[in-house]
């Protein structure tokens, strides 16, 4: 991870904080597969695994994904360790199961690309149906419960 001094998602964070009870501990963005956060300098995997319950606003790098032919290797990084039973990692995205343009880059502690299809089956990656999510206030809770069973 790299240190940066400029807020990177300045329009979104104040709007969300004003409209909800959420408070963000930080902001950042991916530059390729490098995560830049204000005031944080950890390895990507260590950053996500080592956090207490906090909220971060992080922007993905669309141009990097495009430069990689819209394939997983250039997608939104998702660090996870499925062998660690103390941590449950779940990535929600409405395009998570797009076979032509894989949007998520799931990487294990060894920094190797994980099997997205298997992670969809186990519930670590969840393809969100936006209409259902809007109509069902328990949509995400039910998805999490399904993973925990």
C-alpha cells in the first residue's frame, strides 16, 4: 500500500455520512493492484485482515481492469483466506458472476488468483440482484446467514 495525502472520494463520503450513521475511518483507491489509503501503509491482505470493524471508502481502478481486457486479473482485488475459519470474507457485486467480464480478482494469502466459480458456490462471492436487494431489507443479511450455515 502507498501513502497519499489527498481525499480520493470526497463527494461520496460526506454524503453517506450525512445521510446515515456510518463514519468512515479512511478513504482510498486502487491504482492497479496497489491500494492507496490516506495514512495507512500495510500490505493489501494484511490491511483487510487486520482491521477492526471500520468502514473505508475505496474506489476501484476501472482503467486498469480495462487494460487487462476486462478479466479477473485486473478486477477489483478481493483478498481472502478460505482456510482461516476466524474470518469470513464476502464480496457483494451485481456483476460478480459475469462470465465474459469477471469483475473481481480474488487473491489468497499467497497472492494467487482464487477460483471465482468455487467462491460463488461457497458464498464468498455473491452476485447481487439489485431489484431484489432494494425490495428486501433483509437481502444482505440472508445472504450472510446462508454463508454461515
